[in-house]
């Protein structure tokens, strides 16, 4: 039996460190090593012995206690994975479509977990032990995988990094993870990284973000490679996402990465693996859908299709002369196309150019007969003298569709504003003096197209933020502080490049670095990117280049401390766009905090609360004013019509149906508003209460206004207290004659309600209300009101006793506060004496 096992000689020195356990390996397309090498390694692993016995010599007997239980557990786990894979392959042909209980995304993640291979100690070449601690599991996997994809091993990649990196970052594991990842990503310059189609690459990027977030093991490496399960339970934080995701082409932009993370994470603390793969899968579907339209019947010369809005559940309506025409709306990188659907079929499409100077888009309200009922439309114009389109986006599944399309169209308009302001002209011959500058416009357009694709993806997976405009780059930077500096860095990134030899020998401006703050506003330098790319001085047409913030930024922009792999990939440092976006985010955060403080202070105080109460009571006030106009016969025809309607209901015995009919109308109105809200035709801000802020004032004026408001409130409370005290006098017979008169009136009213039918009483009340202001009753009504006022003024208010102040200690001792002697010593307010109460 001993011949079945391989007996190894004892180690030279005993080691207490935990044995290496297998780690999951991702199946990735490797550019440096062939698949035959991987298959040969797998065959060698399969021929290895089942158990490794550690003995002191070839003739020693082995014991069960000498076996490593962790190694046996890992080997059994490997067998179970292989058996599970075999059973899955065998059972797949007999499973009918639709029998799977898990969604496609979950099954794909499970299949990726099944496909995990095993690294043995000889294949994990990364040196885990570093100066600052042991590498974490995610960091070791990320470094080794990217090293293999670069055609090297993890250990060789570590040595190269140590040779290239400055001394300050040479022992930093996070910088090593960045170097391995960025070195592979720098080999591709496409708009969408081709490896994103591979599930293993998506998983590796997620692992890399985990490695960047936690490059070192928390427990000093004692648990390294213990958990060979998948990373589905772990979450990626915001900092790691913002650092790694924009480096992968097409996944995110630097300026909108924070907003994208918040939209994806929602209320969670981070992004999970399933959410990450779902986002990438939907993003790839958006790009594939665009390619399918380009390869199909819908072909536009020199234009790229971005989005199509047309379906039964999500129609698009074009309003013309108070008539809504349904149709198909198409957005390209240059224009809008609308094909109206009439009774005879689809009409010829009309085009609205979005590249012209002065193009605008605004949110608006539409409705039949020129009413502003539906808050779900936008107005788009191609210039001052062009036709204005009114487009309504009906959505039966939500209320964000109008805002999303507003962000789409605004992004295209902002894109061409950016091209006119920061890019060279199309006929400028100097674009041929800088290598790759002629592709700058195409890069900017592709960037805007990717922004719109990401927003579409978030719309499909229902992860939109409160403001979709924060997820599209050009539109977002147009309206925030420091956004012009980010625009400048983007221009340098799009159009910057090495100077050609012919340009260097001409009498052009010298290429040199800025030495003073005034250099940028002068005319003696070109701009140099962090990788040496040049942006010509003649392209700086925007006035923002001479601003103080711009000059200060570019003065300190060329200080670098890391390893530059590409224009947008810098290890252990930030590129120009990242630096500007970071400063922009900090300034925007300060502005948002300031505005939030101002907003919170605005709703405080008595004047603002009074205004809010008036705004809330406005519907009731409007109804009361309308009824008062009817009662005063300001419009006799309307008053007569109302009286005829009211008396018809009363005398046809329909009065019992008034309350149910009112409730039905209220319920129908609420359901109608609910339906319009779900369609997005009322806007996201429908129902918001808006009040005016108080006029600006100094401290003295605020004190005076507060004093006046307090006096108003005090007077109002005093009047209410007087009314309640007089009612108390009547009810408790403080004035017996008044109490007798009121009791007789109440008894007479009760007998009238019992004897006379209610409809006649109601008819009399309506007749009284609508004839008080007429000439034949006005004098009698005035005398009756004067009599009631005199009687009310003659009623005494109930006396109020104010006791002297008592400390809490006196109250807790059980002193009787109703003692007559104490009442006599107190102040007595109101008419009458204490004895009468």
C-alpha cells in the first residue's frame, strides 16, 4: 500500500507557517503563454499523487496524524468540482428550456465558479512576503493573472516593478497591483476594451478592485488561500471603483465615476460581483444593439446611431398645434430624426440638427388645448431661427424616461459646444503637425456615445440616480464649478500628441514647460501632457484658459511621482484628467454643502412656516373664494345655474348620493394622477410645495420681523383663548341668563330637525346664504348680525387664575395646589371672581 504514495524527504528546518492551499485561478486569454502550456500543466497536476506524506526517511512508517487535513480537504473539493462539472455537462442536453430556476446571470456566475482551476505552490510565483506585510489573496491572484496575460510570471513582474518604480512606491503593494493591471490595459487603445466580452476578464477586474482596496492580508497572511470560493460575497468600495473602472476603456469616465458608483450601489455599501457582471453584460448589449442597427436597414451616412425611442408601452409624441403625433424618435451623434405614424402608415422622417451653434433643450409641460397638464416633455431647437420640437416621452413603467432623454440630447449639444470651444477647426492645417490630432474629434464623439450607452444600461437595469445628467460627462461638466478646467484636460487628452519632425524645424512656438503663472495666458508656450504629448497654443480659443484657476492648475500639473504607462494610465499617481476631476469634485462638494446649509436654514423660522401654512391651505382658500363669488352674484348666470343644480339634487331625493359621488370623484382623480405619475407625464417634482424665501435683511431687521411675527401669533392665540373662555362661560352657566337663552335656541333647533325634513332645512340655509347680499334683505341681515355681535360682546370670559411659580422640589413634596388660600394669593384674570368658578 505504501507504493501508492510518494514519500518526500523531511524539510531541512521545521516551519510553523501554514501550508499553501490551492487558490482559484481565472481562465483568461493569455497573450504571452500558449494554451498548450496550460493544458500540459493541468495534465502534470492530474498525475500528481493524491496525498503527500511527510516522513523522516524512505523506510519510516507513516501515520494518519502525519497527513495534512487541509490538503486532503482541498483535494476532495477539487474532485467534487470536477464531478459537478461532469454531471452538468451530461445533464445539459436533457434539460428543457425554461426549467432552470435561477436567472441567466446567476447561472453564468455559478458556471464561472465551477470553472475555477487550482494553483499549486509551484504555479503561484508571486512572492507574498513584502516589507509592509503579506499580500492579500485578491492581490496575489490579480498580480499573477495580469502577469500571465502580459507573458510573464508574477515574480518577474514584481522584479520589473521594483526596478522601474521610484523608491517611495517600490514596496507598495497597491502600486504593484496598479502596475500589473495598467500595463495590460495600456496595450489596447480601442473605445471598448475587447476583453470585456470575456466573463473571466470581468471577474478579474472585480478581483483587482478588491485587491486595490485591500492589498495586504489583515491577519498577516495566516489565512492566505484558505477560502477557495468565489468573490460573490465581497463588495467593492467607491475609491477602488473610481481608480480601476475608468482605466478599462468604455466602463466609466473619470469625471462621472463617483456618480456611476452611487447609482450602481444604491443603498448598499459597495458593488457586488453579480451587480458588476450584470452592468457589464447590459453595457455590451447596448453596444451590440447599435452595431446591429448599423448593419441593418437603418443606415445614415457619416452618422452613428445612439438610441431609438419607439414602442407601444413607451411611445414618443410630437406636439404640433395642440395635436400629438405618435412616432419613432432616433438619436444619432449629430441629429434627431422623427418618423410620425399616421392613419396611412409611417410618414417621411424629419431631421433636427444638434450640431449648430445655439441649439437648446429644455423641459416643458404639454397638454390638450394648450394646457400645461403633462410634465413629461422637452422642447428642442437647433438655433435661434430654427423650428422648435415639442417631444413628450410617455412611460407606463416609470417617470424617469423624460429626464433620461433630456440627458441624452443635452449631452450631444454639450459635446459640440465643447468641440467648438476647446478643439481645433476641421480645416485647421495644424492638426497634421501633431501626431493623432486628426482623431481628436472622433475620440470626443466616441466618449459622448459611451456616456449615453452607460446611461442606457443603467436605465435597463433600473439603477438610475436622482439626476441622470450627472452620469453624462459633457453635460455634467458644463454646469459645475471647475468644470472648464476638466474640459481643458479632456481637450489635451483628445488632441494632444507628439510633434512631427517637420513641425519641429519650422518657426513655430517653442515647446517648453511653464515657469510662471503668466506663461499660460501669454503666447510663448504650448501645453505638454504628463506623457510628453503636446497641445498647440493656437487651439486655446476658450476664455477659460486665462482664468486664475486654469493657470494655477496647469502650473502644477506636470509634477509626477509615479510610473507613466500611457496618457491616461499612471501608476501611483493621477493623470491630468483625474487631477482636475478630483479638484472639481472637492469644489462641488463644498458648493453642495453650502447650498444644503442654506436650504436647511430657509425652511426655519416663523415667517417661512407661515408661508408654508398659507401654501398648504391655498386649495381651500381658492374654493372658499369661488363660493363667495357665487354667493355675491358676481356672475348671475353661474349663480343661477348652481342654485338650479343644488335644488334639483335636494328635491329629487338625490341628497343621499352626494357623499358617495364625492368619494368616487376623489378616488378617480387619485387613480388618474397615479396613472399619469407612472407614465412620467406629471414630472418627478409633481406635488412639491414651493414657497418664496424671505427678502434679505440684516440682524436688526430679522429681530424686528421676529418680534412682529411673535406679536401676530400672540394676538391670534389671545383671540382663540377668549372665544374658548366665553364658550366655557356659556356651558358652565357663569352667566345664567345667557346660558338659558342659548339652551332655548338649541332646543328649538333640535325640535325643528325632528319635525321638519332635512331637505327643507338645507334648502332654507342655501336660500339664506344666497340672498344675504341682495337689496331686499341686506338691511335686515345687517341688523341681525349687529344684534349677535352685541350679545357676544356681552358674554363674560371665564376667570383665569395664575398661581405663583413653584420649584420642582415643592411639587414632588405633594403640596396641594388647589388650596383656597393659595388661590386667593394668586392673580385672577378675566371678569368675575374666584368664588364664581
